[in-house]
C-alpha cells in the first residue's frame, strides 16, 4: 500500500471550485509514478530500454465532490500482478477516511517502439510482490 498526499489546486477545479472529473485520473497517475520512484524505479531508465507502462483500462467511481484547497491522500494498492500487466486499486480520501473517488486501473507493460506487450522487468515484479 502506498499513500501520496494531494492538494487540490485552482487548476484542478471547474468554475464551481469542484475537481474536474478527469483530474482524478491525474491524481491516481501521480500516485502510481511516485510509488515507483519510492521503490527506486526510474521510468526514464525504463523508457531508455524501450519499456513503458500504459493505462489499458480504468473503472472509476465518483463518490463525492473534492473541492479547491482540500488536502487529500491517494491510497494505492496492488490488486494483481501478471506477466505484462498490473492492476491497481486506488482511492482518494480525506483525513477522516471519507472516499471521494476510487478506481481500478489496469496497466500494461509495453515495448514502446512497437506498442506490443512486454514482460514486466523481474525486479519491478519482485518489488510489487514484496510490498503487497
């Protein structure tokens, strides 16, 4: 499990000060990226090896409206690890644990130049298995 703090900025909101729906996906993406960084995994190094992670599917449930200047946390968990894919369960919650949005995000590992499935490097699989 990984926790990543989010502050809702003005740019994240619509005219009413409510987080615009697509920005929840941005929050989830940042949390996944930071989780990799926290494990010492450089996406820049992976790109240099022609390996990338891409979103394959996202199932999002909006629970309540997040608003300008709120301090929230993205909680990320690994739901499954396969040869060339990862499935994350992610939630955006407040300090009291109230959920604003949650999603199941399927990520594929690809050979970037061909956009074809590629086995997730073993050291990454081992890290995710270790923490889940």
